[in-house]
């Protein structure tokens, strides 16, 4: 009994330590990528839920409950969640894409982008990147809400934020076209 309590205490200490490391890592990454604090907090929460689930399973197995019983319970939970979320697959894919965008998206708030979409001109400045969608503000002040899963599926061009340089024209040069033989 004392051995089981010692092992569970060790898992709890590992969870708390791992949670602090995770928070620090995500916050540093959020500052580096110039992501809002709210979005960083959401990503931390989702990863923490996953981390807690893994630690809880390890604690249950270490208490002496057989691995087959634990795996049967977990697979049953995932089956119920899978059936419940089948109708909401787009929400789940947007959350997953939102987490991926947090870690690997090469564009930041304030970047001017164009999404290659044959039906609509989706170009403008990124105003906000949330867990479900990206807000893109067009030049005519219309805000487009673009789902994260489509953001990863379509090609995205980063447009220059700078105005093009004016080409200097030499006024003394003859600009008439000459025909060559």
C-alpha cells in the first residue's frame, strides 16, 4: 500500500513538474511567435488535458489494475467520444489545425497574405489567429474569418508589406524604340 502511494506521489510530482515545463515552453514559444496570451493559454490547456490523461492512465496501471482493463476502458471512452464527435469533425480538425498553426505556422499577426482560392479573393493582413480560425482584414476593411483546417490545406502566399520601389527614369535618355536589323 505504501509502495503504491509512493508511486502515485511520484507521478503527481512528475505531472506538476512537467506542467510547469510545458507552461514555460509554450509561453516562450508564444512570445517568440508574437502570439496572444489567450491563445497560448488555450494551447497549454489542451496539451495539459492530454498530459493529465496519460499520467492518470499510468497511475491506474501502477495501482495494480490490469493493463487490459485500463485499455478496454480507454478504448470505450474514445469510441464514445468518436461517435459523439463524428458530426462535429470540422470542430475537431480546426482545433488540431489551430494547435499545429501555433507551433509551425510561418506567418504572424500583421503579415499580409493571400490564400490561393479559386472562388474568392482571400487576401489581406492577419488580424488575429485563434484556435478555430484566422481573421484576415482586407484592404476594404472587410474581415474574413478563415477556418484553420483550410488554412493548412490551401496554399498561402506572404505578400510584401512594403510599397514597391519606384523605378527611376532617366529623363535625358531617348525612350524611343529602335529597330534592329
